[in-house]
């Protein structure tokens, strides 16, 4: 599914360029299904749900963005290694 209406806020650490977090407001995957297959990371007293690799790949396939194709390749390799 191609959905160019995905809405994401990206927070970047200026001291470490590869350190960033995306907060997804609207996505190309179904929230209820994705959240039931997510894990929680703890940041102090806050639990942050993180998509599974499979849902992250599915979401990135639906964006239509060129740089997500590179991410998909990398995520597929990670998935194969685990």
C-alpha cells in the first residue's frame, strides 16, 4: 500500500547524527496490529512502543520514499541475522 500521507516527527541528536527517533502520527500500517506486535523500551518512567522489524519494513514499503528502500534492505539483512 502506498501512502504518501504518513505523518512523522523526527527528533535528531545534533551531537550524534545517527541518533534519531521517529514519532509516527499517521502510518501505512494498522495501529492495532502493529502495537500488538511491538516491544516496549523504557526511557526513565516512560514506556515507548517500538515496531517489530516486520511492521517497520511494511511501513517503509508504503511510504514511497527513496531512502526507505535502503532502510528496507538493511532491515531485511538484520531480520535474516536473527
